[in-house]
């Protein structure tokens, strides 16, 4: 099968969608498929557009080279139309985030060209539902034969509402190489090491998370916190740590590689994913696969792989989040029981399972298109 993967964002830009689409491309190729990627993310400052081979995947970049590497190019529509019409593709798979103009255009073009079309949402769009639903494009896509999916039930619910009754929106989760996130030996000692990895941006709530952890530390002074990642809010977070005189128990090491994060997870006791609008939570899944109990809001897509009371805790507001962390920090037996569950139960979202689900979506897209 020849597959076109379309995403506004792609490597070398780092983020959930970028890494997942790249990894999906590699896994599909490993299964014998031919994959071509299309994006408006530049390769680097010297090369804005053109064809690049990234880890064996042909990546066509239609970038304008805008300041700050903004992934936007309204003029890419004609280039993409030509590529899709001449490419001999069996299916077009568009990946959509919060703002995905290029992928939106790809869905419209693919349906106009009569190509089987799969669409996956990687963000929680509930906040935008009142604005987007009246525009009707999701419903038009569904009526036009697009196979709609989202990375979690949390992300799928608003899409189902926008698609309307009678149109299925399935869950196509993010994937993980569980063998690359093996647990270490159970930790001993009096310290409880809490870790989180995130982009330091408003949606991820790093400042609110630090406020929660200050409340936790007052009740459980043996807690140590590490927040890995970079982003626009780093200066404010550093200042908040300074004002709280919290350097003795807080570490902000910056961005880490996957290997470095794996080492840190194996040396920690508990993972916290504080974002409320997390569509999936791939970092939390990586931590869970490394054997850590996970604490997250109940509204988060982390609920796809964390069962509260079994391998982590799901909380309501920030007060509940603090109490959940305190509970696990103080209850060593409960924390170790949850860790043992995660150590001995592989997650369902392994890449072999996800690729099978993606292939099923491509077959569904072909059937929906044939029915049209």
C-alpha cells in the first residue's frame, strides 16, 4: 500500500505530533508499505522546502521559511494537489493538531480527488467545538467518506459531536516501543522522586504544577521534583523556583533525549502529567512503561492507559491532584504495588498494535470511499 502522511508539523521540530507521525511512517515501512510524508515544517534554516530523506522516509517540505519556523504556507495547496493527484496513493492520512491549515487542505483535496482519506486528531478540540461545529467541515468530511479517528476517547468525543450522528470516530492511539522503556530495579530509600516531562508552555501547566508541588512538599518534605523540558515559560518557572527558595528539592534539567528520560524514569518513583487538555500523554505512557505510577487529571487522555487505583491515580482539580501525589508519596506499599503492576503489564499501545489499527483505518477509508 502506498500511503501519504500529511502533517503541518514534522521533524526536526520536536513535539508529540512530529515524533508520532515520523515513528508511524517508519513502522508502516517496516510492515512493507510505501510511505511519503508532506509537511510545511522547514528542514532547517538553510533549507525551507524541497525533498528530504529523513530516516529513510521521503519528506516533501512546502515551507515559506517564516520567522520562528512557523508551519504555515497558504500557497502550498496547489503543490499538494499536484503531489496527491500524481502520486498513485492508496490512502491519504492527515494528522491534525490545534491549528492545522495544511492538513485541513489535504483532507479537502484528497476527498475532491476521490482518494481514500483517513483523518486523525492529536489534540482535544472541545474548546473549539462551539466555533468549529457551525462551520460544518468535519460533518462534510464524514459525509464525503473520510475515516475519522482521534488518539484517545477524550480527543474523540468533540469530533463525534462535530461529525454528527451516524458517523463513526474511532480511537487510533499514539504508539510506543515498550521494549525501549523497560523498568529498572525497584528503588529504595527515604526520598520520593517525582518526575514530569513536558513542553514548558501554557497548555501543559508547568507553573500550576509547581504550585501543586509546593503544597505537596509541605505535607511530604521527602519529595524531590524534576521537570524535564524547555519552552517559553522556562524563565517564569525558574523565577518561581527562585522565589520559593526550592532549589534544594526542585531540578529543571531542560530538554532530554529519549535515552536520558528513560534513565531518569528508572531512577524515579512517580510520574505526574498535570495538563488537563492532554489528548494522549505519550511521555506519561513512556513513564508508565518504565514502571512508574502515573498521576494525572481525570479529564486527560492519560486515562487511556491509567486505571485509577491500579497503576496510578486520576484526580479532579489541582487540590485533588496534590492529594493524589501526597497519598502516593506517603503510602510506600500502594506506590510499590502500582509500580509492580506497570512493571509486569505491557501497555496496549505498542507499535505492533497501533500499526494494525492504522491499517484497519486505511481499509475503512477505502470502504467508505468505495461506498461513495
